[in-house]
């Protein structure tokens, strides 16, 4: 049978395809902007046919209806990165959360304890050799396709075709559901004065030829704004967004000096506007690889001069970084933060940067004597390297507790410094002024 005949034979309606999922199954869903929203919508609409289906999902960018109130008999969400749409369900006990590093996720599927019954994925139509592409989100989805017994694909002509681990032969997929729809877009963040100042400070730590990992949000985009005069920057990043397109088109990001994967941007997922999606479509310079490759610290470290830039919720005066909760409320996850902090630390000439505004909402200091009780430490004080705010740069690696505390107070918002100094002097039984940094 030719691949075309096999493909035709596997095309079904969404209802037919989703009836291959049974009560009690564990189902992994392609995540972020690559989410197969149509399959999830139909699954939720037909919920009466399921009992206790476990949905494993990372960053939910869609409606996340399966974890809304009333869905408990049908679905149980197992989150591996909480987001705006799932945090409430986790807080109320209607969903659960599995702590893990990003690069480990595929192993949870392939070696346990999370073997998969099914995977819901979102792909391009097949090419002339019978390969579809996972497009903008390869991450744990490629390994999930290998691990799952049943793979159901939404085929969407609007999904960009990307290369690397994104390509999957149609023989690996159980059912195809043809449904064209716009790909989820992420509105570019607002970049204000504070983000610009943080971006400018981070840019001071970046040099020609460096390879970058950029987290999500306004700060990475603000950093990119200050890199326009650099030369031959490279990308090895969990994700990229629109900011990268401008620098690539301006010839700043060339990957030319990369010692590892030269000439190529290595990414596991991407999120942005249609401009980004058109840029990566059929672009041989963008290589999408699975998350167990891209965020594996032993892979990351092979890039010399690797610079990671991520953000956080709070940093305490010893350098413990919480990036995933407000107290015990899980609002996010480690993503690739720790993987990149460690990879950059082990890279020759590498640096890891935690960059954040000094306050949230202008009224709460993000630099604190002690993390809010219940907070989860994401990047440990043993791993932390640079912390950057709009007020400056604190290089904590190799510094004592007294030095770290003083350096962090110096980049805290001025309104909170007096209070922090008082707490510091009480805790350490010393005079702040007398500590040399
Ligand atoms: N105390 C109380 N609330 C805080 C807070 C603090 N110290 N810091 C942030 N918040 C609140 C904000 O006010 C905001 O609340 P809102 O939703 O009501 O507006 C919310 O938490 C999110 O904060 P914000 O500053 O808008 O987040 P962000 O979009 O800049 O993202 C992280 C910051 C830390 C959540 C994000 O970087 C993250 O998830 N990091 C971990 C994963 C990671 O680094 N991945 C890297 C590769 S993608």
C-alpha cells in the first residue's frame, strides 16, 4: 500500500478518531501555541463517553475547558507546567501538577511512570514523501508519538512546516482529522521603561558570537532590542518569539560562530504572531528538536559562550530563585530554566541570567530576605549566577551570603532597600556598610 492510500484510509471525523480514546487512558497533548484545539474541543463536547481520562499537558494556551469546574468525572488534568488557564484548577484540587525538569519529560513517557495510551497532535498536511511536520511545537510531542499506543493528528494547512525532529511519517499516526484553523498567536508583550532598563543591563553581559537562550515575555524581547549592534549571535533556546525574527532578518542572529550546530537555530517550540510562523515555515536554518535534546544540560553545555536569560517571581537574599509559584500557588513551572542555568554554567565562557523587574505592580519587592512561605525553589542558590533588575547587575556566583545579600539589596527597588538592610543586619549580625563586595 502506498503512503497516500494509507493516509486516505486513516482520515476520520474528529468523533471517530476520538472514540479511539477510552475511559482511564492517559493522553498527552501537544502544547503551547501548537495545541490541537479542535481535537480538545470535540473531546470536551463528547465528554459523556469518557470517565477519568488523564490529560497530560504543559503550557495550555487554549481554553483548557477540560479542567473547568464540572469536568471532574470525565477528565483529570496532570499539568507539567501550570499556566493562566490551569492554575485555578490546580489550586482547587481539580487538577494535579507533576514537578519535573523539561528535559526529563520524554523519559517519564518512555520509561515511566507516565506511560501513554494516546497522544493528540497538530500537524501540517503530508509532503510528497508522506511526512507531516509538528510545526511550532516539537518539545515532548515527538517522544509522545513514539511512546503512545494511539496517535490522533489534527491536520491543519495553517501549521508552518519545520524540520528536524518535527517530521513524522504518516505510518506512525493512527488517525488524521482534517481541520484548518488559525494557529494560536501570542500578542507581543508591552515593553515599558522598566523592561527597557532590564534589557539594557542584560545586553551588557552579551558579546558578539554568544549563543542565547531566551525565556518568555517582555524581558527577553526587551533584551533583543539592545542587541542590534551585536554580530553573529546564535540561538539554542527552548523557545523563541517574534523578537528573534527582527534580529535574524537584520543579520545579527546568524549562528555563524556557533561551535555546536553552526549555522542553525536550535529550538523546541515557538510562540508569537503569524510573522514568526511565516518566518519559520520551510526555513532550513530553524531546526526543531525534542525537548530531551534542546534542554538537556549536557547538550546545552556544548555551546561555548552560552547565555541563558530567564525570569522569576522572587529571589531571596541568599540567591534562591522562585520562578513557579506565589507562595504555594503553582502559577508556572521550571520549564527549561534550571536546565539552561546548568547548561550555561557548564558551557565554556557561559553565563546564566535571571532578569526581573525589582517589584511586581510597583508595590511588592521581588527581592526579599526570605521567600514567601510555601514558595517552591526553582533555581537553587548553588546554581544561580547573575541576577539583573532595572537597577543593575548582581553577579552572585562564588560570592558569600553577606556579599550576595548586599549585591541584591543594591539592585532592589530604592523604596524597599532600607527595610531589606534592617532585616539583613538582624539576620547576619553585621553592619551592611562594612561588608565589602
Ligand atoms: N509576589 C506576588 N506576586 C507576584 C510576584 C511576587 N514576587 N511576582 C510576580 N507576581 C505576580 C504578578 O503580579 C502577576 O500577577 P497577575 O497575573 O495578577 O498580573 C503574575 O505573578 C505573573 O507575573 P509577571 O511578572 O506578569 O510574569 P511574567 O509573564 O514576566 O513571567 C514568570 C514571570 C516567572 C512566571 C515566568 O518567567 C516563568 O514562568 N518562568 C519559569 C519558567 C521559565 O523560566 N522558563 C524558561 C524557558 S520558556
